[in-house]
C-alpha cells in the first residue's frame, strides 16, 4: 500500500493492474495503519508524518476501504506456523485467509503460505 501511495513504479505489473482495476474492491488492513505509525515512531520510514495525517485521504485516492481487525484475525495470525516473524504481515495474511481475499505483496514468505492468495 505504501508503494501504491508513494512509489507506484515499484509495484509489479500484476500488482499495479490489481490496484488500478476499478472492478476490484480494494481493502487495506488496519494493520497497515499500525505498521506505518510504528515504523514512523521507530524512524524506519523517514518522515511519514504526512502519510499518517493524510491516511484516510490516501485510502480514498486508492478507492480503498479499511479492513478492521477482529479477534478471529488476531487468533489466526498468532497461530500461523508460516515462520514469518513480522506481526503486521502475519495479521494481513490471516485476514486474507479468513476473508478469502488476495493480498498484494512482494514477500516470498507470504506467497508460500498455504491458503493465502497473493498478487505480485
């Protein structure tokens, strides 16, 4: 999602097509907001204050809706045995599995996860 907002040229052709297709219902996990705020606080995103302040506006620009986190998502994320240690990615993967959604990701660990459909 960050690349779609800030560096769309970094998206693969498949990912760009999925984001650009107006027939697709785009959802962005609330975990993404958590990750952006956390990485900004830790200094890992440079200055992302503008992304945080304009988060809702950026979702609108993508024609995306927020996907809220449920306890079912959290429980599956905590129990996934994929070996992926990033809690944000684990949560997004769990949401994709439980909600039957495709996840746009360049992460090979998520591409290999059973039950998760991915684009890249």
